[in-house]
């Protein structure tokens, strides 16, 4: 894990939105350190906040660790692209013979060093191309983190929903049980019939059945979150803090257009597509540069006792002649790749606009529903339930109205928490759609 953290904090380049990639990954590194600090046993005792869960996720998730390897590969490619060709040393002899007319004469010995000189700025173009490739991979890594974090948030909110509904079901069960106890005393003094008492007891059993059903949902939600955290030791007792997102981070998004503009500036998948397009266009220049031959220069020393000049220097120049082939195929392929990447940029922009519009509309709708529950529906539902209980106790209504009021209140509570979860899901989706951290 230490290697992974080293990868996270040792990268730096500014993205299009002007946010240094190092700062983004440094935050992730901090969260990862936070995740390492949280032992599995501690996580099983204390409810985890969203930030703590994200910290555990960055520290333990295998998909992110795998994606980082692609970045290391791109960084290695930069080293390869910047490499200067090594010189060649050659030592050879010639004029070997069994006998020489003059016995002092012998084979001629040559020592030479050759160096390939790249022309037309090929090395510079390779370095620029590899740098663009590294930037594209960095954006792709950010995009992996973006999509995985959105899925993690959904799992987190799913567990929070299961916890909230369980608490509500338990509270409702206790409330109905207290109602049974009160009506039992009324039955004993003859205020209500045995049939009415039995109906209330059945309602209490149904409330208990709700608890049993939600308990299974709670186990499933914990398991789903545990998958993202590489299944910690205390996965069966995972719990999260009772805190739904409030959406304050979206206050600057006045309308859909503002959200779309924010996404077009931030989305790492769009930035990656644009960088790949720039890399492909630069690849055309690199392919064209290959038409210009490289020069191979050779310099050396010759020792030949049979020659008039026994010791002398040698100098050679080697240049390929591009008479029959001038990289037409490679240039055409580079142009096709550039056109393909340009098309991907346009496709990604269309997808970004569609995703943002959908996510923004879902957020507005879900947020409105929750506010309506909190300002109107919940208070009225509780008032109706309490009024029905008082009316039944006073004998001004029948058991059917009382039971229906209990059911309506229970359903309203469940609908409210589901609305909270839907808003949280919309929050996670919108954050992913606009590329927010």
C-alpha cells in the first residue's frame, strides 16, 4: 500500500480546469492514509462517515490500484521516448592471410565508433507525444476514480437507507406494541371487543415482520459496501453515520446550462479524449518526420602495417535513400487515428451533455420531493395517526380507521427515507456527471 500512496502523490500537471492533478491526488492520498488509519475492528464499532468510507475505499480497492499501473506504464514510455540512441563500437581486422610477402606485415586493425543522429526533431516529437500520452492516462485514472467513487457513494447511501428504515421500523413496532398494551387494558374492562384487540395485535405482528424483512436488506447493503472495501474483517457489522448529503456543493449550479458548462470543464473522460486527439494529431507530425532519413556518422582509427600510411583516422557517413517508400502508410494511419479520436471527443461531449441534463433533472426532482416531505407530509401523517389514536380511545372512530392511520404513517416514513435515498443517489450521480471531486 505504501507504493500505491507514493504513486498518488508524485504526479503533477495542470488540467484544463486549472486544477493541479497533484492537488487532486494528494487529497486522495490523504483519504487513503485515513483509510489505513481506520482499522477494520474500529470501523465495525463506530459509524463511518462518507469521507472515512472513501478513505478506506482508496486504500483497499483493487480496481484503483490496477488503474495506477497504466499510469506507471505511460511514465515509463516517457523515458523510452526521450532515450538517445547508444553509440556503436566496432573492432575488426581484415587482410588475413597464411603468408605475407613481408613478414612484419599483418592484418589491418580498425576501431570505429558509430552514432545515429536523428533528424527532423524526431526525438522531440516522441517526447511531446509521450507526454500527451501520460496526461491522457492521468485523466483516465481520474475517470476511473470518478466512476468508482460514484458507485461507492451509492453503496454507502444504500446502507444508510437500510439503517434508517430499520430504525423507523423498530420505532413503529414499539409504538404499535404500546398501543396493544393500552388496548389490552381497555379490553379487560370491556371498552373494546376481542375482535378489535386481535386486529391491533395482528398489526403489531406485521410491524415485527417488517423488521425481519428490513434486516435482510440491511445485510445485503452491508455486503455491497464491503465489496468496495475489499471485504474488511468486520464487514458484517459495518455501519455508517446518519447524515444525508445536503447538496450545498450544487448551489453555484443555477440551471442545466451551468451544470453542463461545469462538466465540460471538469470531466476527466472528456479531457482524456481531447488529450488523445491532440496526441493523435501530433502523431501525424511524427509520422511525417520519419520520411526524413536519420544520419549515421562513423569515426575511428586504422592501423595497417602494409599500407603506406600505417596509422590513420577513418570517417564515414551513412544515409538511407527514401527512393521507393516514404512512410505513406504510417502517415495515413496517423491521420485515421486523429480522425477517430476527434470523433470520440464529439461523442464524449454529447454523452456529457446528456448525462448532466439527466442527472440535474433527477437532482431537482428528488430534492423537491424531500423538501415536500419535510415541510408538509411528515407532520400531517403524524397528526393523522395521533388523531386516530385519540379518536379511537374516545370511541369516536372504529378500529379500521385506527389501523389504516397506523399503516399510512408507516408507509409515509418508509417513503420519506426512500425519498432521502433517491436524493442521495441523485446527488452522487450529479457529482459524477459534472466531474466534481
